[in-house]
């Protein structure tokens, strides 16, 4: 009651104020009239009637002005609420949702009436539920406006169970019925994606510089070794068959190392090499041959299921062979006894083929799967963390995708999907001559030209 009398901007308070004033005035007038001659009553009644009329008129005008101002303020606030580019959620002290603006409905996938009265935890991912309840209770004990989850990536759950990264600011408003917390929610998934892309580009630029140095430093000694091996093969007819085979293997791997350095430079610079129509089954056989030669005595057993009717792909052969070699070597390093390689048409994806490399090795823990293709991340004690990163970039550069499935202790499967020659952009375009020739090494006897 005291508040109503003190708040003269409130219509009820204003009315009570005027009623009390009129009552006091009438009491005074009655007292004055009792002391005046009878003939002056009519004059006093007229004067008081006029005064009451003026008071009522002023009060009515004031009420209309206040009503118009309040209506305008409500419309303006509603306009701000509904047109905000951020999602706005209001929550009471019990943690119940009271209001949700249109942008919030769009972000969360709920209609406002579906959320009103529900606990705010319906918008929190299950894995963060307990921690959020603790933070919420602590916040309402001493509420103050602040950013939520400063320094952390806050995840919010939609109606369909999917999540998005959000930036949330909390503001506390004192209402007549208690305190209300207003949360402003912004979807920052796109911004984070751009930041990750910027960091990735920085990494690529750094790797490009490293790759350029590696290519320059390695090609010269590799060329010298290749020339000496060619000279030994050509001039010494007394070499034993075993020695000659070993020299041929060395020469083949020197050529491969030179091409790898060139491929790494091309990928790091995002400059694709010359592409040809190639049979993925041939690439599989080449990769198996090279890995078999490298791992004498300890090579896992291979099992293949190759679809010989597959259409060709437009690809840079050395790069794709390097991807296969990397996957096979990873399987071998994981202790695989059996490596199974399969090729076939990609199910449900017209104009694409799929190649899978499976092993029965140690497998990969589920919490590490999402990190496998990051640069410099490795599960090997002596790994560089670049193999799978480069493999993914090579596959993506060819218009394909690479995915991994694994169960710790039961093995791993990598699946590569590539567009066939009729679907790939390179297959439809006219190939031009390369602007940067492959490093030239002396050709080895007994090896295929250009391989």
C-alpha cells in the first residue's frame, strides 16, 4: 500500500493520491462553510464543483498520458525483443523459462509455448547437465550480469538433439515478482569454423615452407644415390640376383621418395599435380607391392576384394598411392596380422567408387577418432602427425572424402570415396601441361616408366 501511495507514476497510486487530496479539500471546505453566512453556500458549491472538475480533468489527462507512454514503452520493448538478432531467453529464479523470442525459437527449434514453464536444462546437452545445475544454483545465489562460460566453448542443445556452439551473456532484471535472468544467445558456429579455417591455413603456409625446404634438400642426394645405383646395375654383371633385386628395390623407393617430396609440396601449396585416368585397383596393387618390399619378413597378410569393372578416376597417381601406402603402414604399425582392401561402387552415391582398408590391429580409442586428421596429431611414439592430414587433403583435393571407424582392440577401417572420371571436375575439363615438372631421376631397369 505504501508503494502505491509513493509511486505517483502508477495509475492506481495517482488515483488514490487525488482522492485523498479531494477528501482533505472537502473537509476543509465543510469547515470553512460552517463559519460563513448562509447566502455564500451557493458560491462555495460552485467554486468547489469547478475545482473538482479541474482536478478530475487533470487526472484523466494524466492517466491517458501515462497509459500512452506505457503502451509505447511496451511496444518498443516488444519490438526490440522480437527483432533481436540474438536469441533471448528469460528465466525466473526457479530456473523456469518464461519467455523466448522469435530468434530463439529459430535457434532452438521450439515454439515459445513449448518451452514456457520448462527448466532451462532442456537446452543444455546431457553431458553438461550436472555441471550446469551447479553453476545455475551458484548464479542465482548472487546474480549479476556477465558472460556465461568465458574462455570456454559453450554448447547448446536444439529440440532435435543436435548441438551448436554459442556465446551467452546473462543479465539480471529486478521485477515486482522477483529477479529475472535474461540470456542473450548467439550462434557462433560459423565464426568458430572461420577461425579454425584461418588456423588451418596458417598451418598449411608453415608446412609449405617446410615442404619446400625438404624437397630442395632431399632431391639432390636422392638423385646422387639413384645415379650410383643405376651405374652399379649397368656396369657390374657379376652382381648376384639377390643383390640386383635389392638395388632395384632401393631405386624404386628412391624414386618414390622423390615423388613424395614433390607431392607434399604440391599439397601444402594446394597446387595439384598432373592427373591421369587411372584404375584404382592398379594403385592398390602398386601400394601393396611397395609396402611388401619394405617389410620383408614382417609384412602382414593381405586379403583383397577388388571390383575389376570399376570405372577409372581422374587422379594424380603418386598422391593416391601415397594415401594407400600410408593407410597400410599405419595398419602394420598397429600390429595388424590381416589387412583387407576392397574396392567397389559407393553405395547410394552414383558416379562414385569406394575403397576401404581394414585391419585387425589394436584399433583407436573413440575419443581420439575426431583428432586423427589434425596436423601434428599422432598416436605413434615416433610419428610426425602429418600422414593422415596429408592423406585427407589429397583425397579432398580429388573431390573425395575419407572416413574412419574403429573399435579399440578390434581393428580399424578407413573408407575413401572418390568421384569416377565421369563425375570429377578434372575428368570433364581439358587437362593442360603442368607448370612445374616432376623431379627427374634416372630410370631404373625393370621398373615401369613414369611410376
